[in-house]
C-alpha cells in the first residue's frame, strides 16, 4: 500500500491514539486531533498532532472518527456525513447510527423493524411513573440512563431481587441525586444467560468478514463485582458469519447500507437456550475492544481502514484463535478525584521490566497505549483518567491467550497499578460450552 495520509479525530475525549500510532508505525502520514482540553497531551511523542481537524481534512486521504460524542452531545455522524458529501473517505457514522447509542428506545425500534427480538422495555422521564411501573410489574429490571448522563457508567444498575425492591430503592435514590440531570432512562427486564457482543466492520455497503465476538468485563474487581467502569478488559474470537451473527447484526445489513455507515458496530446481547436478546448498541469503536482487534489483525491496519473508508473489502487476516485484553489502570480510576490522581498517578513513569529502555521508540509485544505520552524518550501517564495501557495476548485457546496477556502485564512497572486477573475466565468456565451447546456458533 502506498503511503497514505490519515487524520484521526477525537471530537471529545482522546480514545484512538493507539490505532493512530500503529498506522503511523506502518509508514503512513498521520495527524491526530483531540478536542478535550484535559486530554491534549495524550499520545504526545507517539503521533503527530493536529490543531484544526477541519483544515486538515483537506490534507487527509482518510478521516477516522473515534466516537459518536462531540462534547456533551452526539454529533460525529453528522460531521462524517458532511465530509462524505464533500467527497472525503471517512470512517464514521451518520446521525441515525449515532442515535442508536444515545436513544435506547430508538435502538430497540430499529431492531424490531428489522426482525430482531428485543427484551421487554419501557422508557421514562418521570421517576414516579417508573416506580409505579415496577410496583405493578414486580421483577428484576436493569436501569439504563439515557442521553449525556449515560456516560456516567456507574449509574447503570442491574437488579437482583425477584420483587424489584432493590430497583425501587435505586430509582428513589436517583430521583434525589440525579433528577435534575437525568433526562430519561430505560427499564429493561433482566434476562439470564451468556452476555456476548456481536461486532462487525461495515464498509458502507456490507459487513466484511470475518466478524468478531467479544466478552466485556465491566466491573472493577475480579468475579465481576464492584463499580461499573465502562470496561476493565475483553476476551474475543473471530468467525465467519454464523447463526448468532445472522440473528442480530446480519438483519441490519440493509439498514446500515441505506445509512452509508462505515466502521465498527457492536451489539451486546444476552443469549440463552430460548433466544437472543439485544441489550445495547455501540455504533463506533469499542474501548479497549478496538485495541484488541487491532492486535488480532495480522495484515496491515492502515490498509484495513483505507479499504473500509473507500467502500472496499479489506480482505484482512486475523489471528485464528482467541485474544485477551487487560486494561491497566491507576488511582482513582474509575472515580474522579483530582487530588488522588495528582498524588499517585499524574506523569507517572511507565517502565518495562524486560527492557527498561524499550519505551524510547517501541512497545514490548502486546502493549498498547491509552492515556500515555512519550517525553524525552520516557513513557509517562497522560490525561486525568488513570487508564495508561491495554495489554493483550493471543493463543490457540482462551487459556493460552490469558497466559500470554498476564505474563505481559507482569512486565509493566507503574507504581499503584491495578487490573482484573480473570479476563477470559467466563469463556473457559461455561460461556463457551453453553454457546456451542445452544448452536449459536454454528453455521447460519
């Protein structure tokens, strides 16, 4: 592939730095724009930066948006659509695909209109009405905030009590603490089963193969306990189109083609012996999912995104096995406490035991940056979120992928680091067997 100019755009928080670094390392011209003031230093020393993404869009051969958010509002889909109309090659969404993430009710309508089963759900803007709904329909519910406040991941609540009493307590507490800010929320019936995300890359006309199946680990502590963090790690594998894909994303192919969507789209589901029940969309790259996917893609990352943006099939190669990604974090993650961050994490040195000097130019195998920078040849923690690295492993089995990932984690030396040590366990201890037994991973 001839040298190509890539512009990566973070219209809110910095997320896509590692992919930009990989594309740059493959010999292509890269510029990376970050809107959030607090994130300006992220990826410094790894990739060249842009001060004005709109001006640099004229320079770029390919523009890549990393999220749906522009500050507190969705909006990158409109920006991507505008650029496409002007003849630019873009990896990004549309206003309607952005809405899949912001408006859960709309997302369920799209699924139902395309023949995908959904879980019983209802949306509310009034807490008292929601409380009455649970009282009249007792059972375990999931409380999912809507709009900008849904980014505060700790507000998502998964009920446990059969009579819904714990959900009632949570709704009453949210009314007092968040009623002024939460414009609405969805109550969704809780369904037991295997949680699995179906992820596909779309080139504007069709899904490209293989497709990806991943398992998120959102809670802070091993055993899936503690506060929800967004994501502490991911395990995954790739496959040709199978029954699970065709029951979910496969049914949206025509709708996405009509939208002209380009990029990654992920549908998180609960699967059991009676059916597949979608939970929520991620109509963009997932984090750290894209880092792990990038590690699994054994052909050119740059060619992959260039082909997608131009409506071609990348015909890409992926690792034929399993992958595990572990997010390495620092205090006070997942909470916001500037004093704690300043004392324990800000500008902390990132060192690798196997080769302390390797950070000057390259990373050890499987190590990927998130909130990191390189200053005078030294890797350091950047930003203010406490998520400096993602460490990955691959193997023929999930256990082999785990083993490699955690051996690599042991090589990372940052004071006060922490991580989950059970990423991938769910697959080994039953999820994999259940999905195979129910037939979802077989031919469509």
